[in-house]
C-alpha cells in the first residue's frame, strides 16, 4: 500500500494479460510454464502449469500462499513468523512482472518461465515480498527526482559432482596434481566455452544484459558481470534470473553451479558485488562534476554507517560468515577506499562521468532485492544527512585499526532486529519476520554436532 493510503482509498492498478497473449502467439509450441516467485531468501519457489495457465498470469494471477515468505532456507515453515496456519494460510495472487515471460531454453521440452511478484486479495503489493520492499526504497528516490543506476557482479563455482565425490577436487580430474587457481585464465574459460556460450545465448533470449565473464581467484570459480541498468528493480530481477539460468545450463552440461558464499575453506568465497551511481532528472550522474565527489563521499558514509544494521541482508546464512577472512578479498573492516579491493565500499577507477560506488559485502547467495534495498537505502541515508566518511584506506584494509565486522550470525541478527534504520527501510513486520527466520536457521546449525566434534571427543 502506498504511504498515506488506506485500504478504503487504495485503488489498485489492474494489470492485463497482454504480455502473455503476445508470448503465446509468438510461441505456440510451448507446452509448460514455470511460475517463479523468489522467497525471502531469494530462493525460487513456485509451481508448474500448462501453457494456457499463462492466460491469467497478469490478472487475476496465480494463487500462492502468502506464507511462502515465512519459509527458511530449507523450505520449512517457521512458525514464529505467525504467517502460516494461524492465519488460515491465506493465498495471495502472484502476477507476472512485465517483460519477464520468456522461454526456458535449457528445458528438453518447449517450456517457458515467468517471474512474478506477490499481491494481496485486495490487490495491494504484499508488504513482505522482498521485491516490494525494494520498490519502496526506489519510490523514495523517485520522490527526490533521482534514479539509481546499478549493476551486479556474480561469482560462482562450477563443480563436477562425480569428480568432487571421488577426489574432493572441483573440475575435470586431470592427473594427481592440486587444483590450480589460474586467475583470469583464458584457457580455463575456453575449457568451458560450450557452457558459457549457452549461458550467453540463453541470457540474450531472456533479455538479461550479460557483459563480461572472467575466471576468478579459485579453481573452478568464475564471475559473470551484468551491464548497468537505470532501473534498479530490473537489475535485481536480472540477477535472480541469471542465477537460475546458470544453474540450469550447468546441470545440462553435467556440472553443478554453486553460489554458496564459502563452499571451500581453502579458497576464496563467492561474492555478489553491486555497482551503484545515481542520476538526476536530467540524466546526469550526481557523483560527477562540481560537488560530485563530495556527494559520493556522503553516500559512502551512509553505507558504512548502516553496515552493521544491514549485514544480515548481505550475509544471510550461517556459511557466509566464513567468507569474511583477512586477505580473502572479502571485507572484514568498516572501511572505504579508492581503487582498493580490500574495503567494503570501493570507488572503482573510472572517468568522471562514470564515477560510482562498488559495494563488496554480499555473498553470492544473498537475496538481490534485499541487497539492493540495503545498498540504496544506505546511500540515501548518507546523502540526506550529508554524512562525512572516515579517511579512505590506502593499501590493505585488513591491517588498519578500524571497526571490525562481526563474523557471528547471532550478532548480525541482533543488530538487524534492533535497527531503527531497518524499521524505516522495511517496516517492523518484514524486519520481524526476517529476523525470526534467520534465528531459526541459526538454531539448526547450533544444534548440529559436527563429524569433527565426534572424531575428537567421542
């Protein structure tokens, strides 16, 4: 519901099914459709349906329980959220996002997929849908005549399941030697050329603006960069769809793609980096030109000031805190710097017109809608208060005596739950539900006795 509106005055915009009708007319051979709704963890949930079910995906929509946003990472109901059977487990309507009905080219049969967002029975955007939470942040920029320009970088590992099970190695089993890093290696990219060609082709078919693909810092680790968009919501949609696309294409090639934040202790983790600038009503970058660098510093200061509050958004899972290690290119201190990859908030090398911030905190398994809401909300906080950041760090931030980020998920949950910034960003209900889900997930890990404990103490 829009701020200031009431249920009596709310006038929902009735969507149409024109997108679906055009898609079906152009693709009459489609047999089935995957109806996709990202849950509170950014995990795709939904259902399968026949092609004709697309005829109602704009309006009235596909029925799904509102409690889909009360599931933990294992897809289990978290009763303490209070949005499951105690409410009657009511349905909402999942409706297609314009332009997001596409073919699923990896499927062996003619299939399509549609990305959706959740609405209530009365037609209002569901307030606990992460996508709608991001929209509320974007609305604040719109009110100021501003528009964020954003892009995601996504790291992942490709694992050969059979080789990994046999030897603990990640890629092709070629001889007895150790896995090699081969950072930025073109030959390693060439070794997966068929897969990456399919990923690029599928992305083009789905309108996902893939830019570069590089070999990353660990064996079997790669990074895909998306092009900048002046529609932050579209950038987040691109990212959840790209994760699914990479996973499905890798599976087709007999590989498993993992976006797990820290799948291997001895190698770097997987990050989700966000590049962000802001343009004004004239389309000019507010971080460029006269006064631009000062505004950029205000935005950087806002990100640093809100980092403890938002850490749970960027590192939402137990495993992700293992990624925060000195020297790992994952940040451990609340610091910013220019052209420096050891800090949380980096100002990349660029010309004046392209000046922007790079936020390097998030794990690749985080929810892109929450990540972008936290980043944009923090930038806006700094701009509105004209915050001043500490001096930029030169050299390695790992050895600088600055405030250190907690590597404890329990601390992150407490900071998130107590945060007035998060309450203003998301509202008290979404803040409460996300904290309850994370607390239940942490409890599951605390209650697990590891094989190392048994081998040591049994």
